[in-house]
C-alpha cells in the first residue's frame, strides 16, 4: 500500500468515526439528545458562560431562557442511565465538586478518570409522573438546585421544592 492510499484509508476511517461519535437527535439506537433544562421554581434555564466565572470556579447558574448554545446540553435520555451533561458551547461537563465540607457544581473538562461519577447525572422522573429532578450519580440523594441569586448548587432532594425540578426544554 502506498502512502497516498494509506492516507486516503485513514481519512475514510476517521470520517466514519466522526459520524459515529457526533450526537444527533435521539432515537431508539441513539439516546443522546441536545436539550435545555428549565427550572420549575424560577422558570430560568440552566446556563454556563466562561466569561462570568469567578476565578478558577467555573460557575453554573440560571438565567432567562433563550435558544443559545450556552443553554444546550448533551445527555443520554435513557431512563436509569448515569449520563454526562456536556454543554454545547464550551464542551465542558457539569461536575459536582467537594467544597468546604459539602459540594458545589462547576464546569470541568469531561474526564471520567479524574472526576468519575461526580460528572454523571440522572434525569429522574418522579414515580407517577411530574417534573424531573437532576440527581448526581455519586450521591443519588443529592439534586441540582437553583439557589441564591440564581446560582446552581447541589442539595439533598426534597419532593416539594420547585427549585429542584427541571423540565426538559
């Protein structure tokens, strides 16, 4: 095989791989979806914008819903599947991180070896239906919550708390 043929074969393989790993709309064969998450408590959407970050903390927050890529998240919609929640704009993942004896929510590079299940989340629908929680896989009794001044944090799940409910938008 000459060099030109080898490069052409490599290019063909890489283009097939790119199609296989690029998320598209969900189907039975491809459960990865791109959606937004709207908080039930304040009707704002989950957002992250790197220029707003405080120091090294890549803060997650809620703000008015829009159609921008800062509010779009790739995730696996298969029930019971712990999934990355990767933001379309930054390609970073939602990450639960230890902070002063509790946990905070930040954006970090998607990396299972470093962050493990701190980057895995469940979109958990209540039994009997209703608006889902976003639960962390490492601590499944902890839910994403819209907190003080629209910051997003992690807190023990409470059924009646609308700030812990997130509709898929």
